[in-house]
């Protein structure tokens, strides 16, 4: 076995990396050998395209032994891609096996190239992972199965960096999955997650995560005929929800200098404040301008959340929810702050906080609003305790002919807000503040 600090070349185990040869057996051997090596070891992939030319069949007459490539109990190791691509087989059909109403399960699923279990202090860096869902087909109603780019379970103190993960049928990355034991201390930086089928990133059970300069884009836009799986979000924070089974609460999550763009579902969604205690989004871009994106583009509903110094670009009547839409979940909300952000919207937007006990604060934001020229346009900001020191700037070369309002309703602290037209402080007659 290699000694501590030595490097294991994946080609020494039979990998070819020519994009044609099935490298699955060599990758399985590499995972097994790496996890027997001492801390400080590196699994090195020379540049190339490493093909996984098989898929999993879980049950039935055609059941096969193919599994995910599992790294179990790997500690203190680095998996270095150096620009290598892992190309996962996607050119197969997922037939329905068991139906319940309109939905069905399939026993045919793709291979996850990095499944990390019970591991710590590891680094995965420098890969492109391609799930090839644009070549995949399925029977109608078939739900997601497996097939993420990276899946972690019960892992500690790890880094995922300099990765491009795209076209997987489910998630680009799933953190803390398949377990009620949370991952802890994840650092994800300079990672691009694009064109995946269900989520760019799913956070199931994770205590303390930092996401820096990451891109979560075009979830649900898989190409080909496969389509998408709900909810098709850029990021979905969706923990285990049987409280006695949670070892710690998911939370202490921070997204900094990230891009959430044109996902078909919400750009970011968190709707379980009783099971997620805190997250922050800072200095990021949140964009939803395509006609097929969801109308509720951003849902900030952990027990405590802060969205700060970020830019929102929305078209149409898309909005932001400061709380879960389900009445039974709002009691767990404690504090939501939305401060120092710049928002570009057109035609109308709702910044909606469901009636709730939490303190929802909307302050020091700048809202650029382009109203419709012929139809009623409005910005509705409702049910917040504090709306303070915000600037509303109307962009319209001609006064709109319809009734346009900025409607501020049901607030306890409403002061120091201003509104101006782009040519000065004289507003078109149809435009006004409306307070209820």
C-alpha cells in the first residue's frame, strides 16, 4: 500500500480515461483502495474522460450488481481531478415498475460517482461530472430514484471545490442524505451546479455549511425528453422532519457570493422552520426572468434567516415569501431580516410574509420597479413588523395608464421609506403609496 502522503494514480488500477472504455471497475477499485490508505493520501486522476458505462437495476429479473461508487470511512484524503471529467451513462430508459395513481417508481437508476459515507476531512476537487440526463428517457409519471453527482452521509469537515456538476437526473449534490445523522462542517466553494433534474443542491441533514462563489442554475432544464422532477430548485433545504430522529438540527448555513439563476422551481427554498434553525444569504445574485420559472422565486423560512446585500432580478409577477406558505409551520419562525438588498422587478411583485409571530424586517433595501404601461401594476409588501428606510424607484418613460401602487399593509413599524420617479421626485399621477 502507498505510504502516508503518497499519491495513487487511478490509471494504475486500470482506468483508461479515453471517454469510451468503461472505467467503472477501476473507479470502484480506486475508491476501495483509497479508503484503506493512511491520512494525507491522494487519489489522482490525470486529465481525461472517465466513462461509467453502466446503470443500476435494483430489482426484478434483470437486477444487476452495479452500485454507486462508494467511499466508506475515508479520512484525511484528497480526490484530485485536475480537470478530468467523469461521464456517467445516461442513455437508458427508466420503465415504470410500481404505480400508485399517476406516479410510479422505477428500478432503473444512474450511478453516483462519489458517494461518501462515514468519512471525514476529505477534499474532492477539480472535476467535471456529467450525468447525461439529456440522453435519458422514462415512462410517464416515473419519479426520481438515485443518480446524484455527489452524495454524502454522516460526514465531517470536508471540502468540495472547483467542480462543475451538471445533467444529473436528481441532484447535482445531496448533503447529509440517507441518514438522520447530520453531516457537519461542509465547505463548498467555486462549484457550478447546472441543468440537473431535481435540485442543484439538496441539503438534508447538515450542521454548519459554507457555500462560497457557487452557481445554482437551470435546474429542471435537462434537455432531451426526460423533463424534470419537483421541486426543481436551485437550492432546497429539506431536512428530516421526524424530530426524535434528528441528532442535531440542520442549520448554521451561509451562502456568500453565490448565483441562483433561472431554476424552474424556486431559486432557493426553505420551508421547514421547525427543523432548520438558521441560514444567511449574502452578496449574492438571485435571478428569475424566464417565463417557465415558478412565481414564488425565493422562500426564506428557517427559524432565523438573513438575506443581505444581494441583488434580485425578477421579471413578470414573481415574488419572495418570508415564511412558509403552510399555516401549521409558521409558529417556529423567530426572526427574518431582509436588509441592504437591491431588487429589480417589473409589472408587479409580492414581498409576502404570512401572518406569523416572527419579527420580519425589510429595511435599507432599494427596489427598482418598471410598471406595466397598460395594466394595473403593484408592489405588495404585507404582514411585516418593520418596513424602514427603503427606497422605491419607478422606471417608466411615460406615466402608466392603469392604477399602480406600492401597497404597504399590516405593519407595526413603517417609516423613512421614499419613492421617486426615474426623472426626479415627481411621480406620475397614477402612482402612489397605499397604506392599509
